[in-house]
């Protein structure tokens, strides 16, 4: 079986690595570490196909120590024990470098088995993960390592790797390749910032391109047929999922319906219907709230329709809900109010419920003043009467602040009018 193109042309120097300029450009932190001659424990975090393994191999090659490679998907305690046993041999007298790919798949016991040797420098760990290390790697390991985040490769950078791939294949196969205008960009833009995926597409295009007069022509149409969708990089339990859902909500909160529709489309293209439905229901209360109280009812109707319809038709009522929410006035007043109330309760700031609110009608013999003394507001003008509702310990505490939108300001004016009437026309 032939080695995939992405492995055959794996960069051998930093200058050949595409993307990650924030880490690898001259003077940037990871490059400085590589050039320092001192190798600390490192964790590389980011999407697949962004150069984590390539850079890790470069660093390990410069270390001058024996290199071991393990993959978290199939590594066992026995594999780690074999490395530990080798530490006492002559070949590992200066310590070893362990490159551990997909470390998130190791359980706690497996990760902890490395700690003692990481601490004394016998094992230098270079680990990579596609998942957020602060969620999937144990604190004891994190505290002994430095985390660097790799990002999806921009299309402008990715096109360099695509062109290099076509050039290598042209040399290997001793055949002329004719690239239609826009074919390289179509691959670079269509592979979601994944270099490996882009190079796999390059190889498929060359294999599938028609041979005419001794040359193979790679057209944009062929690229569109073979390029994997960037939405394929989506895991409902992974960071991409949470990033997309977060971007959807923040775009609606920021009243940018176009961006919100973009993130909705990405979620739906990945086949995820329930996540946007749930988030839209949250947004209706968290970000619109009392600025437009009927928002939750409208969104619930749209969500119910989407669930009943299923994809692809579900996109229509969900798009309606997104545009509706994004263009409405915004208020987080009730959201902030419950957060403050919860914070008080969690901090232990509460006291006995006032006697007038309790669900009992008889006092014990120890009560200094007997009687509930509850006043029924509906028996008073404007259905309002002053009496104590807050526990003594929290008297005067205010959680809810009226928002500056039309609906909440109308409610505020109504409240103030009632209080003025109660005070004999005095201002509140």
C-alpha cells in the first residue's frame, strides 16, 4: 500500500510548515523554545491536519534523546511501562522523548504513570490532542507542561501546500498536470483548514483527472466532486460543536442575522438539528427576554415545526427564528437578575421566610406576636399593597433592573405610577 501524499511530503523544516505563524514565525514562542536547545514538556492542541504531529516530530528530532512514539487510541499501561523500563539502559542515559499522539484517549491512571518521570526529567513529553486539554488532560500532567494552540490553516496558506502537492505528484508520476483556474483555491477553501484533507483531495484529483494528450486536467468541477466538506470536521461532543453553538448565540445577541444564519447553516449541514433548537430557546429568554416577551412563544413554535419536519425542511423555520431573534430588541435583565439571586443563595445569604408569607395559620406559644398578617394584594387598589416579602437578612436587595427597551420601560412606568398614587402623588 502506498503512503498517503500527506505523509510523503511531510515538512522537514519550519519554513515548509504552512500556517501557525503565531507560533512558528521568527521570535514567536514555540520557535524560540525549539531554538533554545532546552526541551520542556509540551502539549499541542488544535484541529486535525494543522501540523501538530509534524512540529512535534521536528522538535523531538532536535532533542538528541531517544524517541518513543505512542498513540492514545491504542496505547496501554504495558507500553508506558516498557518505556519506563528502558530508562535504566545505556541508550536512554540522557532521558527520552515520548511523543504521545491523541493523549485525550489515555485514562487517568495511564496519564499519571508518567508523572514521576516527567518531574525528574527522565521523560520529556510532547503530546498532541484535538480536544480541549483543560477538559481532557488531568491537572497533574497539565501543570508540568506548556500548552500551545494550533489553529485551522487559512486558505491563503493552505494553497501553498496544495500547489506543492500537485508539483510532487507531477514529478513522481512523470506527467504534466494542467490546473484549471480556481481549482487550487477550491481545494484550499473547501477543506476547512485541514492540510491533510487538502492533500488527500489533491491526490484524488490527480488519480481521477482525465488523461488527454499526455496531460491530466484538474478542473474546478472535479474538485467539487472530490473535496470533502469542511463540515465533516464536526464532533457533537467536541470543541467545534461548542464553538459553533457559541458563535450562533453571540451573533444573535449582537444583532447580526447574517453571521447567525452562517453558523446555523454549519450546524445543520453537519446534521445537528437538536443543538440549534435548544440554543434558540435559551436565546429567546436569555438575550431577548422581557424586551419582547412573546419571543419564547414564537421560537417554540418554530422549533416544534423544525423537529416535526426534520432536515432538510427544518432549516426554514429555524432560519425564521434566527432572523426574528437577531432583529428584535435585546434585554438580559431577567437573566442577570436570576444569576444574582442564585449567587446570594449559593453564598448562604438567606434567612427565614417572613411570617406573612408562610404556609401556616397558627403560631406556637413561643411567638411574641401571633397571627400571619398577610395582606391579599387583589383586595387593594391597583392590586398592590406594601408588605415585606424579602427575608430580613436581604431587605432592600435589588436583583432586577428594568431594561432600557420599550416593554420594560412601560412596566417600570406602571410600577412608578402605582407607587406615586400610594404615596399621595409624591414622586418615587
